[in-house]
């Protein structure tokens, strides 16, 4: 499922700042896989074009290491412990002759079979610069939870009397404490042994914590250049917000999305170029268009008013391009013309049928008149 893999490809780049596609031969076809940047890297040359030289994919279980080195010719598999790696996908030959790489590890692609999708030129994930703020927000929430827990686990302090084991058990189970002296008389101020009991709990400044939490979360959205959908301003309907205001709110996200789309197009064209050469497909990858959809709310009422204002000023296709709900303006204009022609044809058919019916009625009337004349003559 290419759509699913492409989605995973894009998501991995969002998280790590880069992602990798790998094309490889299977028994009867070719396939692609998404490689994680946690265990994959590409080495580029130092020319102005920064052409890829090799790709390295590695894994380890703590004892043995498996490393795959890939170039534009073959895949080379190394395995072994640290400092003692050996190539394992080779065939041994006679003494004095170089070993031969296994045939199945020599790929048939015309070009480098590993492709990188950078999130941006810096290869920075979409939330890398706000990780410290996210950690700070988590710490504040954790502290608030600890404060609530400390209140429920408050320490009971009793002065002026010593509780017995039965009294302690009664406090835990019945949540009732009644203090008396040894003579079973209620203690009072007269004998200077007035009892007192209270809980020791931390003095919590909840307002300060809430302010700090709100400020931190707001800063996360600002630094990440992402619109906060929980903002109270977004409670307004799209019809109550002008189109310009909507675009301004989404401008930063749209710019980042366009950058990501450009990087995605370049990576996918490189992939399809490799696949087309393998499959002997005669096609120009530069002619491939990728449709990147952005879920941005539209003020359709404002768009319709714009189209009305442009009526008679520009062509129909230019007018319809102002409507976000019209995907193909040329096809929409053609459909409108077809409907107009069909409407004209329907009117012609109605008129022709009316004329035909009227002619039939007149002919029938003439026949009746002739019959009456004949009867009067007789």
C-alpha cells in the first residue's frame, strides 16, 4: 500500500527531521520500505550537488552487530562483535582469488536505491525546538498532581495528648478524633493541657502554577508555529471570520507545509525515477504532479461574494478559481456550458412538440368541418 507507506514516510520526517525510503528487489517484483533515521544514515559527497554515496542501516542486540552498506551497485552485509566485523554475503572462491558477492545482493536499479526525505534543510523535526517547553509543562502538571496527593496524605499532628493504638485506628477508619485525659475528663484550659489536632499540608500557590502552565503552553504553540485549536477565538464559526484573517492565522503552518511538500515531491520523483528505470517505463518524472491537500477552513460566503464582484470583469475560469470548493475550473466551466446547451435543447424540444401537437389538432378540425359540409349537401 503505497499511500500508507508514504504517510508513514512523511510522519517519520515530522518526528525525526528526516526519513528514508528503500527500494529493493523481491522474488517477482520490487517493493519499498520506510527506514527509521534511528538506525539509518546516508553519506553524501562534498560536491555542490551533494550526491549520495552510500547508505548504512545497522542493528545490534548488545553482542552482535549487523550492518548493511548500500550503494548504487549492491548491498554489503557485515556482521560480528564490536571491532570484529566480517562480510557475510559473499561466496568463497579458490585460494588467491577474490571472493564474489552473492548474486541476490546485487540490485538491478539504475541508481541509488535509498532516498531521503528531509523535513527541512536543517533536518529539524517539527517539535524539536519545543521539547524543553513540553518537558516544563509536564513537570508543572506533575507537581500539581503531587500537591493534590500531598493534601490527601496530610500528616495529622496531635499536641497536648498521646493517642492510644485504638484512637489511631479510629482516626484511620472512622475519621473521628476525640481527646480525653487519663481520668476520662475532657481536657480544658484549666489544667493547661488543652489538646489540639491539625493536618500539616503544603502551602500551594495554585494561581502561580496555572499562570505558568498557561504561559508555557502558549509558548509551545508560538515556537512550533502551530495554531492552538483550543484558543477561544476559534469558537467562532468560519463564516464569522474573514478569509484574510483565516489565512493569517494559518500562514506559518501553510509555509511549513509548502516547504515539506516541496521536499516530498523531490524525494518521490527520485524514487519514481529509480522505479521507472527498473520497470522500463518511458515516462518523465518531472511531469508527475503530487496533490498535497491542506485542511484549512474556508469562508465560502466571502468567496461567493468575490465571484459575484468579478462577474463580467474576468473569464469564467478565473472567477471559479476564487471558489475553494471548485477543484477543476476548466471542467466546471465545460459542465456549465453543457448544462446551458442541454437547457436550450430542452426548450427547443418543448417548442417543437407544442407546434407538432398544435398542427395535429388543426388537421383534425379541418376533417370534421369537411364531414359536416358533406352531410348538409346530402
